[in-house]
């Protein structure tokens, strides 16, 4: 049996651990009757035919290693079926290289955009099995994605460290957490780090509500406030705009990101000193934590079972504590947002955390 592997989109903790899980399970079941090929730099490598044969030793010592040993790249799904200036039919090239490698299955590790292309390739007749990777935890069909828990540790640590300087100087700190369309990482790190205000893409904020909360804390003798802001947070006014209007509005926004805009708005409305912290890609870097190492290994072994049982066209998802097959057509193009009645949101509200609404 010949298996291909590729990692696509943004890197995160647990990619190597998950590939290791797939490989070790297949080697354990098939021994010498398995060949694994690593496709380099994501879908770009599949388009260009850039791959190499991997040995069992290539999967040794990578359980704790961050990033991806195969490299990755971003190839927007909306451009996959478009022939650009280079004249390359990307879908045709990927299919031809799959056949050139004589693959029985292609294992794809990635997030939302990655799964759209994976589903396309599955519909084109390729045997595909996928794995849910993203620190945003916003992939449909799985209760959790690998990478989320490790990024949560990093984001929480940032908030923890800011607390000490915020209390020492009596300042307002706005901390921007990754998450363009879903606020899982901001919500969980905000609660875990003791943020006073949490702003999510799913709950449009009113700057007046935020300043009222800060003023209330000041009157209670609390001279500092921690605001965790998802990078995709939007105001009430913005939430009423069309997609086109929103893009035009953000294009002329003078601040480099939403955290800086919120900080400027707070500074203009209050007498407080405001500082901004953007941990950025630190959140997705470094080694996976213990939870993600176990999760990744379970996902990898689960994907190997799908391959051995020829259950192609599925993602290995985690549902109710079990790794289960989830059809790609159910996953592709769907976003798992934070619901308004999520228990963590309700818990946060119950202890007095404001969501700016």
C-alpha cells in the first residue's frame, strides 16, 4: 500500500505528532507492506510533483516537535479551479501527480480551506482521508482540533504575564488573540487568564459598554482591566454592514488591527493609560503540550484505521470522546462558531465577564 501525506495552511502544534500517529499505526499493521510519501509544502507540492519517500526513522523523535517536517503553504480554495498566468490546471496536476506516485490514499492535515480542496479532490475520484488541524478549533464535525489546546496554553500564559504589569501600573491592556472568524481561542484563554472583557467575532461589541465596564471597575477600586480581543472581533455597527461595505470600512481603518482600534477608542473615552499586546504567531509555535500529543496520536491512529478499512472521503473527527469518520462533504465549507448559549460563555457572564454587548 502506498500512502501520501501533506500538511496545508498555517502550521500549528501537533502536525508532526499526528503524522507520526498515522505512520506508526500503519507500520505496526502492515510492516514492510506500506510505503509513505511526504508531499512537500502542502498543495503546492502536490501541484508541482514535489515529494519524497519517507522511512520509518523519519517519524522517530517528532512527537514533541513543532511545525511540520513536510513544510506547508497556503493555496486558497477559490483559486484551485482557476487557471492563472502560469497556465497550470492545478486540479489536473494534483490528480496526475497522485497517479504518478501510484497512491492508494492521500492523507491531508489542515483546517477549513484545506478541507474544501480535500473534498474537491475526493469528488474528483481520489482516495482522501483528512485530519483536523487548527488552533482556532473552528472546523465542523469535530469537538476539538489538534493545536487548539497548545495554543490555548500560550495565549493564557500571555494574559497571565500581562496581569502582573497591568496591576503594577494600573493600566488597561488589550490583548489580541488569533481567530479571524471564530472566537474559541479568545474565549477559553480569556476565561483561563482572568480577562475582564472578552470580545469575539460572534458577539458584536459596543464600545460604550466596554468603557462603562472599565468605569465600573475603576469605581470599585480596580485600577486595571484586561481585555482579550479576537483578531476577528467586530463592532455592532460593522455587524450590520454588507461584506463589501465591511471590507471597504476596514481598508481605511487607520489602526493596524482591531486591538489597536479598541485601544484608541478606550483611550479617547476614558482617562486610562492603554497598552496593546499582539502575541501573533507565538500562539501557533513551539512544541505541542501533553494533551495535544495524546490527541494527535489518537487522531493519527484513527486515520490509519480509516485507510485500512478503505473508508475514504472522510475526516477523522473527535465526537463525544471517540475518533469517528466524518464525511468530507459535511465538513468542507462549514465553520464551527461559538454559539451564543455556549456553556463557557454563560459561565463567563455568570462571574461578571463582559462581552461588550
